[in-house]
C-alpha cells in the first residue's frame, strides 16, 4: 500500500531538485544544461500516445538518475576536471536523446501509428546512451528504483546541496571559454556612421521594427529579405537596423558581405562569426558554444552547414525566448553559395521563432529562386521611384550638400534652391548617386560649376539605376587628365591591380608592388579618383572601391561603349600582371635566413610560426596569391615565364617554408597542371621546376609536418609521390616517398591504404634490385621494414616477421661495409624485428634483437646525440618490454626509467615533437612499476600520461584520441590494482566512449581496441558484483573479436580465446552453467590450437582455462572428468 506514494515522493523530489538546479544562476553550466535537458525529456515523453507507459517510465529513469548524480557529486572522490568532463558527456547524451524524441514527435500521426511498434526498441537504445553517460559517475548500484531515490533525497536541504555541488565543481567563472579557435571575419560588423540619415526610410524601418517585435517563440524563425537595385541604399538600411537592435539589446550578430574583402566574400566565416557573437548573449550560451568546440574541434574549420547545425541550431534551447534574437546579413549576393542558400531555405525554419534574420541583396536569380515563395521568408523591395523614397532623397540631398558647403566654406545657402532641386530630380531615387556626386564636389576646384554641369546633363530620366551610375562614373573619370601619359599608365597599373587583387591592398603595398614601374606616387595617381575609392587617406589602410557597381562598370560595361572604352580594365590581363609582380617580389624579397625559415636545410631545428610584422604586406600577399594569379593566365608572356622559372628553381623552398610557418602548406600541383596546359612543349621548365629535388623537399616537409599537422603532412607526401610518378615509375626515390606515404596514412588510421602503398614500394624495389643491387638493396630493406609495420598493425604477424627478417638480413652487409651510413637503419630494423618476434612468442630472440639495437644506438648517440638520442630512448622502451616478457622485471624497470628520463630531456627542448613519446613511455613505466607492487608510483606515471594526452588531444583530436583512450585504459587498471574499483570504472567508461566513437568512423582500425576495453570492463564489473552488466560487455567483446577473426584469425584468436574465457566466467557467475561450459569449451579448443603452434607462449593460458573448467566440472559433480582435466593442465606447467 505504501509503494505508490513513495514512488511519487521520489519522483517529485527528483523533479524539484532538477528544477532548482536549472533555475540556479551559479550552477556549473553543463550540469545546469543536463538538468534542463532532463526536464525537457520528462515533459516531452508525456506527449506520446503510443507506448505511453514505456516512455513515461524512461522519463522517470532519466530524472531519478540525474537527481542521484546531483546528490552524490560532492561525495565522489574524483578530480574536478574529470567530473566536469563527465558532466559534459552526460549533457551530450541528453542532447542526442532530445533530438531523437523531437524527430519522432515531428512525424505525422500516420507515420507515428506505422512505426509505434519500434518504440520499445528505440527506448532501449536511448536508455543505453543515457546509462553509458551516467555510468561514468559509477552510481549504478545506487540507482535502482524510485524507492531508492526517495530514500536518497529524503530530508535533503536542496539549496545547501547545490552549494556543495558548486563548491565541488569550482566557480563557474573558472570554466574556460575559449572561442578564439572559431574564425571571425574582421570588419564584418555594423558601422553606425553608415546608417540611414534621420528621418529617412521611416516607413520602411517602422515596418521592420514591427516585424522584429512580433517574433513568436512558439513558431519558426523568419527571414525578412530586402531587395532593390544597386545603389538604392540597402546597406544603409542594414546598418540602421543593426544599430537600432544593438541599442535595444536585440542584436545577436551582423555580417556585411563584401566581394572585395577576403573572409567576407564567401560564407566560410559567416556562421563561425555569428556563433561567436551569439555566445555573448549569455554566459550559459557562451559556455555551450565553447563546449561544442571542445567536443569536436574540427567544427572550427568545418563546412558552413556543419557549423550552422553544431554551433547554432543544436544550441536552440539556450537562446533567450522572451525577446527577439536578430541577425543582420547584408549584401548576400556578394558572398553566397548554393549551400548557404539551402541553409537559409531549409534549416533556418528549424530555429526557434524568436529568431529574426534580416537580409539584403540585389535581385540575383539564384537568391530569388531560393528565397521567394518560402513560408518563413517575407520580402520587401525598395522602389527607387516611389514617392516616399523620392522624399527621402530630398532630405539626403540637403544634408550632403550642406557637408560640401562646410567643406568648401561656401556658406549655409549654397548651392541655392534651384541647384538643390535639380540634384534631387537627377538622382532619381539613387542614394549612392547623390553620395558619389557630393564626394566628387569636395575634390574639384569649382563645386558650383561642376554641380551645375552635372544637373544640366540632358540625358533622359527614368533610365535603369545601372545606367545612371555609369553616367556618373563616366563624368568623374572624364575630369582626370587623360592626356597625361604618366597618369594614364598609373591608372591602368593601380586601378587594374585594385580590381584584380584577391584581397584589398593598402596604398603602401600597391606602391611597393609597382615600385620598379610606377613613376608617380599612388596618392597622386588616385587623387582625382578619390570619390570612387575608400582608404586613400591612410596609406596603411586597404584601398577599396566605393561600390560594386563601379567594379562592374570598369571591368564589364565600359568595354562595350565607345565613350568608356579607354577606362576599361581587363581583369584577366591585370591578374596576369599581378602574377608577374608577385613573382618579382618573391624573387627579390625572399632571402635565406629570414625569420623562422631554414628548417628544411637544417639551419633551424623545428618549424615555428612567423611573428606578425616580420613579413611585409606585399610579400605576404605574393606568397598567398601568386598561384591564384598564375593559373588564371591564358597566354603567358615570356617575361612571366622567365620570372616563374627563376622562382621555381631558386626560391620555391623558401616560399613553402614561409607558407607552412605563417599559414598552411600549399601544393604546387595547380601550377604544374597549368604549365602542362599552357606550355606543353616547355619540357625543360616543367622538368627543372618539378624535379626530383623538389619532390625530396616535399618529403622533408612531410617529416616536419608529421608532428601534429598530419593532414598537411599527407598533402605534402601525396604531392611528392605524384611528382615522382610523373618522372618515372622505376625510381628508388619513389619507393622512399611511398614509404613516407604509407607512414602518414598509418598515422591517420588508414591502415589498409597504408598496406597497399607499402606493398607497392616493396614491389618497386624488387624490380630495381635486379638492375642495381648495390644501391637499391637499402631501399628494399627500408620498404620491407615499413611493410612489416603495416602488416603488424593489421594483425598479419607471421607475414610481418618474414618481411622484417628479410630487411635485417639486407641491412647487415651494408652496415658491415659502412657502419656510419647504415648502422642507424640496421638498429631501426632490429627494433622492429624484436617487436615482431615478441608477437609470435619468440621472446628470447626478441631480446637479442633489441639488445643489439640498443648497443648500436648508444654508440651512435655518443657521437651524434641530437640525431640518435630519440632512437636510443625508443629502443630502451622496447628493451624494457622484452625484458618484462621474460620475467626480468628489475632490468625492465631500469630500462624504462632511462627511456623516460631521456624523453623528458628531449621534450624539455622540443615539447611539441617529444611530448607524445614521453607520454607513451610513461604508460610503459606505469606497467613496470605495477609488477613491483609500486602502485602509487605507477598511478602517478599513468596520470601524467593521461594529462599529457588530454592536452595533445585537445589540439589534435584525430591524432591523439586513440592514445588518450589507451592511457585511460591503463589508468583504469592502476586504479583497480589499488582497490579503487569505482574510480577505475569511470576511467574505463571514458576510454570506451572514445573508442566507440573511433570505431564508428574506422571500425577496421579501432574495433580491436574497443574489444580490449570491453574485456577489461567485463572483468571490472564482475569484481564489483555487477554480473549482468559484465555479461553485456563480455558478449559485445566476443562479438567484435569474432568479426575481426573472419579476416585475421591468426592474429585475433588469442584475444578471442581470452574473451571467451571471460564470457564463460560471466555466465557461470549468473548461474548459467550450460552457457558457461559451452564458452569455456570453445576457449579451450582455440587455446589448444594456439599452444600446439606456440607452446611457450600459450601453454600457461591453456592451463588456466583447463583448471577453471575442471573446477566447474567438480562443482557439477563430474569428479572423474574434473581430475582428468586437472592432470592435463598440470602437464602444461
């Protein structure tokens, strides 16, 4: 009779605690988010009609479990950062569940009826996701029923509890919010000086204010799209809307596209900029954006569609819904692509109704097709001939003429009513026309005469805006001195460069680019054109054209008019000239010894970023864009070819160093293809510029970039391979590049591709050996060593052993004849041989091989420590493993300690390069310390490794997340050995979560690691008495091993037998003796096969299984059978 009231009491107490947590201002944000997510789930599941009881039960489980987490956080013996990380994972799980429920409830009634039978299956999947996240807190034994929850929460002071939670997690301000990783478009925000003149545009602005203020959070987001002809004042309206919303606390972000400005001439930085601005709406939202980046750092450089989803759409429930959230996007036509239009068309309606997105654009056809007739898009058009617009023009004319009068000190009555009215009439509703006229008047000697001339023009009214602006541009251009040859030359050089530049350049940079060919200062050439450009007052500021229509006039329409033809600028022609100027700058200004260069030839030991200011603006422009200008040239002139030839043969390596240090490695593939297309007969240039030497440089860049920038390293070596294929397919150097390519593919987890590449390298070398065994054999040995590594990683141990044995035998005679040159290679192969021998159980032979490697490297490191000390440290680590396998633990410990100290010394000087090695060595040291019962020391070592891998994975998750999971797995073992089983369980859950994610993307590569962790989890759960959960983990592990054994039985069967052994133990603990015996029989059969092939390695494992089987048979009363099996086990020991 008491059960139902107690259940209600537990549920109500849990809900009360969650509501209090969600409402509190100073609660750690991910915990607050988790509480909000749980409350949202509890509310949403009540709306299901089908399977209602199952859904409600799931909601109760979520609320009760999270309430218990909040209750026990202050009591958990766990570092603060780890608790925070677990809470972040919990929040992520709740977000995933919420999204799935939203999808289900968004279906039509007919589809819900059709699919309702699958609900229980979905609930089980959701519960597993949630329980995996909750499991990180190790509260499984505490969360069983609502009856337990009632007891747990009974009499608790909830407000005091939240204070304890906050104290445990630390002050919210301590939570690091680092949004600088998100690209931000500089200068893309609104400018108060560029808004509408008060009181112009009043009716339009009032209409926009009304639209903004009627935002309804219960509906979908809306777009108001403002269109008109060029020069109608759309941007001024956008700036005004942004300012008004900012003043009223409604502006979330603004983005003003600009075709002339890199970063603002495309959508690549749009949503990352908006996300950073949105983060300022509230501390909580800022923290959620930060968390999204922390979870997936690739999002910072992802496609706009992914950024919109992860950084904007997925954070919907954190936006303030009580007031509008306004985003202003101006000049969409200057920066859109098809993907952006699809986001505006299909994804924006998924945002909350509080969102109001104001967009301006010209009537571009693609934009019109995408946005018109959309239910969430309202459109407005500025009709330049409408009466209200003409009245606004009159106000604007009066204001602008007043500015001209002040500028020229001509009095308040200037220029008189007649000229003012005439200007208003001639403007025909175009604000940009008035602005350009008045700016022009400020630069002429007699403004009155020029104004009278402009307004007395007898061209007809009512023409298109484009024609009217062209007429004005023509008028201003005609005032320049076109009889002055120096001016004409300067005009074509400078204005042509401004039109063809990939990003605006300052007057100073333009002057430097043209210094050899320009006889007049930039300021003097452009002075008479100043009404048409911005940025001329400060020589350090980028020079920008006044309006996009001016660019179109000069580069398109001027060509078709006899009156304008002399003003025409061919963009392709000037891009070719800029290509030449860039190459001139590169050839002249790139000099050996420049800051942060020289690492390819060994002058500098590591790759470091070039500080700001160490490279001039024009040189950096040339470095970034010379390729873009070159490949646009249709018919290259001889001077350009000669300049390119000089650059490619003398300066290209230095250029690559600067690009790699200051920006990002860039391929030369485009240039080579361009040369083959435009100069197919100039074999000398192509062969000289893209010689084997440049391919060797790509090899070197690959090596430097492999430490942390592995995707760029892959780009470099792919270019080297492709270049060498072009020269010949029978080249030892091609084998070298193929080996590098295989290594880089391995680094990125692409092991199958790596194996195919390594096999190609070996095949090539075998073909070459027949022709020249003396020079090619070392290349064959290197390729065989690399092949062995690839085979070993995929579990082909015997094949790997054969390959590395052959490599060692090839190296020995070369090392005997020339130890200085080949001893290092021999020692490297001996290291690998030792690993392969260990894997097949030949441990004595492995020790002999690695001993020889250590002796060689000690000798080499004595003479050349900088080169060979890392190899010696690596060999000492391998020696420690071999000694440990043979039971010589003390010697193993000493070797590993020496390796760790060596890596510490190396990492102190070059942390980026050697911290990964140090972390790996610390993991191994922890294992050796554990053998001696030095558990505390082992724990300290493995914790240091975990901390290092966390930092490395923060910056390079793809590269180091596997290592982090490996270290967490080891940390779990150390904690378990210390009796801290629950702490161990949390670490292991975190390792499994990472490995699941890795296996989801690359199952062939990471399923093995996941299976290992699941095996460990089953053992740990069994120790904790959670036999049911242990069984689930063991079954999943066996399933994974079976899948792996299909293709790699020899490599996988030892692990499968162990996993079957564990699974049988789980069955037996649950009283399922038949299942247990069946699994153990299979495990014994596998271990008998393994022991028959490798008795030294597998006899002990077989004996363990036999003894366990005998014990069970005895327990079941089969005493004679048990004695027989025991005798069989004794023979093996």
